[in-house]
């Protein structure tokens, strides 16, 4: 569980928007295709370990 002092108001608003949209339009939901899932898994495997706390390089900012 994430402590309350780390809550991101933008994330909360986005999740609330998603919840309203899903409730209003459930017909828009679809599952991942096998091809898309394979592409995401391949990209994640190729990325290797990622340190989310590391500073970005000048090229990445």
C-alpha cells in the first residue's frame, strides 16, 4: 500500500476518469491480443533491469 503522503492527485483524477468511462461504456473494453501481449513481454525482457530511482541522463530529460 502506498502511503497517503505519496498520493498523486493527477493519478487519482485519471483513475476516476477511467472508472467513469468504463462504467459508462463497457462495450469499449477489449482484451489484449496475443500479438500485443507478446510484443509487450518482448519489450520488457529486452529492457532488462530498470532502476526507477536512477537519475535520467541529459539525453533522456
